[in-house]
C-alpha cells in the first residue's frame, strides 16, 4: 500500500480549504454592502430557485429532501435546481429537479471547475438561492455568493455577508427540526421533516427480488440489520452486539438480512465467521438499490449513520442505536425512528428487546416451535 497516498490527499484537502477560505473572504468583503431583501413566496416573482447543500455524506444529502419537497409544493411551477455532491445526484433522482450541479472536489481541478460551474449558474438568473444546510457552511456561502441570484438566503453566521436575506440563528440543534424551522421562516408550509425518496417501479421490483433472493419467500417479517457506522467518530457498535441481536431475532424465527457497506469491509470476515452459515449478508454497492431493498423490510436496525437517515425516507420503521452525545443533533423524528441510546453504548439485550417490541406492534409474531421441540433441539 502506498503510505504517501493519505498524506497527498490531506495536502490537497488543506490547499483546497485554503483557496476556498481566501476566495470567501474576498467575496464577503465585496458583499458587505448588499441591500437586504424580502421574500414573498405568495407572489409570482420567484420562478427560478437554486438550493445548495454540497456535503458529501449520505445523511446530509438525505436532509435535502424536505426542502426540495417544500419548495415544489409551494411553487409547483418554479424551476428548481440543486448544487450538491455525487451522492445527492443519486438520491435526488425522480425528484422535481430540473438540473443537478456537482461541486468540484479535487485539487487542482477546483481552480477552473468552479469557474465553469459559476458561469452555468449565473446564466440561469436565479430569483432565489438558498443555503439549506442551516450550518453556516463556508462552501455553501461561497456558491451562493457567486451564483448571481437576486435573493440569497441562509442562516446568520460566519459567512453570512454574502446573504441579503439572513435568518437568525436557531437555538434548536437537531438537524431535522432546524431545517423545518428555517423553511417555515422562509414562508413554506406543512414541511415534512423527513422527506421521501422516490423510486421507479423497476427499482422497487428489483429491491423486492433482492430481498426474496436473500431470505426466500417467507411469511415471517423480514428485519434488516446494518452492521456498521462511522468508526472514526465512535458511532460503530461492537460486532458482538450486532451478532447478539441477529441471533436473538433468528431464535424468534424472524427472517434477518445483515447489510454491510463499503466502509465496513474490514469487519465482513468477522461477521461471516460469527453468524450461522445460512444467515444472509448483503453487500450492495448501489445506494439506490440498497434503499429499494430496505423499503421492503418490516424493520431496519442500525447505528446512527447515513443508512439510518436513508431508511427513514423509504417508509420502513427504523430502530436506531445512538450514543447519548449525538442524539440531540442527529436523531430523526419519533414518527420515523425509535431511538435506543446510552451514555457510551447500549447492550444487545436492550436493542433486541426494543426490536421485538416494535415488531409486535406492527405484525403478527412468527409461528414459534413448541417447548418440547425446543428442548429436543428440533425446529
């Protein structure tokens, strides 16, 4: 393995950040005297809208869905474009978008790719550009500051001088509720806190077929368990706990599919070794196919992660495992997910108990073997 690769990536990242910071300072100084604007979404002056959330994580891309749905509901005839990442391009397929622009990411390409991006954005003559991150993102402000929109809206913060419509900071820290409040202040009504991922009929059929291939056509409820989480942020549950939950569900005669993502490649062999030989483990590289599979589950068990946020948008009930320090900021609404959390972690027994309770509320339990059969070791 090339040990210099991480160092080179880190250097490119620092140079990229430095360039953006310098450019933002120039833009901010030029925009310091921008005349404040008012926004009236009840009129017909807003016909071209640009939404900006250029984050490269799944959860942040998912949080663009409520904003997109709310603007389309309020202004169904308006053109809506989006600036985001390759992940948001995937997740926003079949949404009411005209065009999706990707932010340049790699140095030195950013030096000229941003110039091309801004030329395309300014040619569209947007009436409104909105930073929907609600987090004083320097990159979002950079894009909005140079996109040429008549009204440039975002939350007050470090880079707010490029905005001519500033929304005061919220005391709210939860990402879902903060976005809802922000959109409400802009004049949008009945905002869905979670939003909904849109699938084609072919995608749904393929997702159903993939689940059937993994567990067979079973009468019992099917539970998905995402074995993973961001290791560097301490969000990944111990593998023995995942195994304990899966074993407990299998003993109760539920059908269980274990899911792994690209960031969980390091634990795949351990998981296979600790689960029964016939327990299905799915490593689906396509984000949309993974989401379509999850939409056919009866329950999805996971840690605080991108797949957790994604699952909340497809209609499946989610059981999410959190560390207490992260709940306030990242927990989905109660109607979309049940949260199990502890100061440092929670036990497999606690999660299994919560999963069985959720399943009992939503379906008939599977047919259990008799006590005599269990004692004899028969199914």
